[in-house]
């Protein structure tokens, strides 16, 4: 935790107001150059080609924190090129991010953590077993992207909030981080290339519906059957499937288009005709698209990967409802970087 505000958690107006609040006059274009130098380009120090006045640099040195989190480990899965980063934050908390190669050669997305650990307790997720250590601050989220991008052999063009934590449980910090990531002097990532994934926190979904940001939302349901969902997601199951479906309906009306539902396929658990029937009831008239995600097989929690037959039967059931279905690859398994495997562990 830092006492001074961190540069990575600022938009240009924030920097201007902190400096002016201490009597240091700074122009808007100077603040923008300082932030672009640090966040967009990931450089230390201050801009050199069009430098800012020395009194501004001195004031920032005094008032603003610019330290980067320590990278404890980078672990590359040689089978697919996913790279998992483990960071130590200033209070010793650990955070993880994953560099994901995209289909287009030389393009990457970064999977970001919004919390250290997670309070939702999903039974099929290693992060859930950690419990919630703490929320991450906006700058700690942005810092993950800056560090990963700094070493990427190409362009980072997307960010997904799908690492450790439930992003909507840390709503203010996540929305601030997403605003910085999509700002031209921040992450400079297109707003619609930023994805926030929630396990179904109704107040957060409704806040997004009320004031829709440009980033995309993915709702991870896991089951549409009340008791089953509550047993699979004990803490995150504070809202009933009907309440979640109601919030998704409101969100869809606000933003239009199809809402993406992520479905972690648990073999023998959540792909039967009962799930398809429950989904049809809950989401009647709501345009959805489904991302199916296989769990990996080497698991300590007793769940297994769905067979091809189980997956195809579920996909056919969804398609019969008119729901487009895609299978999403969750990579980095060898380095514990895949969905549901982030547990702040070192690979050696
Ligand atoms: S799946 Fe997501 S919400 Fe559930 S415990 Fe893991 S990190 Fe938290």
C-alpha cells in the first residue's frame, strides 16, 4: 500500500489537480506527456524529447509514487507461448498476469488480476481457494499491463480482467484502471478491446447498465440451476440465477447486441439438458452468445474435463435455442496460467 498517489493510477486531470493543489502550475499537455512517457511507453524518468519544467519533475518526485512492482517470476508455457507473470506488490501481496498470444502474429492480450486472491470461492478455481487477500488499487492493475507490455515481442492490443479476483467486487478501482488503460496517455488500448469478466455480481452489472462504458462484459454463469450454482460458487452465489438473469436483461437493453456468457465446462456437472432448459427459461428473449471453456484435466479439486460428446451435446442444445457458441482456448496449463489455475505459485 502506498501513501503517495501512484502515477499509474492517474488520468491527466488527476495529475494536474494534485500538482496544482500543492501550488505547482502544470499545463495539461505537460501532464499528458508525463503520463504517456510512464504508462503508454513504460519508461522510467521523465520525457526527454519535449521535457517538462524541472519544478514539475521535482514536485512529482516529492508527491507521486512511480515505483514499479517487482517481477518475481516469468514462466513461459512452451506449448502455446502463454507467459505467466508473478508480481510482488509494495506490501508483499502477490498478483499475477498472463500474456496471451492472439491469433494475429505479433499481437497479444494481457489477462489482469483485480484482487490478490478472491472472495467468491468457486470450487473449480485455485484463486478461490486462496480467499481474498485484498483488493488491488487501480495503479496496481495498470502496472501489470505496463510490465507485461514492456517485454512483449509485439503489440499488446487487448486486456481482459480475468486473472485473480472478481472485478466487479472491486468496482471503483477496476473502472478507474479500465479508463486509464483505454486513455491515449495511458494504456492506449481500444475501449472495446478491454473485457471485464464477472461471476455475476448483480449490483456491478446494474452499474454498468446504468452508465455503459465502452469495454465489454462477460458473465460467467457456470450453472443456470439455482442449487447447483450455489454449491459451485458458494460466496459469489449471493444472488440467485433469476436476479443475475434480470441484471443481464437490463444490461442487454442498455448496451444492445448479444451478451457474452462464459461457461466453464465441468465434466459430468453442467452440460446436461437440464442446464439448457434452465437457460432457455432464464434468458428468454435475451440475445446471448456462449464461450465454452474446458477445464484442464490435472486438477486437485476432483473436477474433470468434459468429453467431446458432452461438450457437443451441450453446444447442440444451445444452438437449438439460437445461441452462437464458440470454444475458447485457455492456455498456459503447464505453467498454471490457465483459467482457474492462478494461485500465486512459483513454477520453480
Ligand atoms: S473463478 Fe473468478 S470469481 Fe471464481 S474464485 Fe476464481 S477468480 Fe474468483
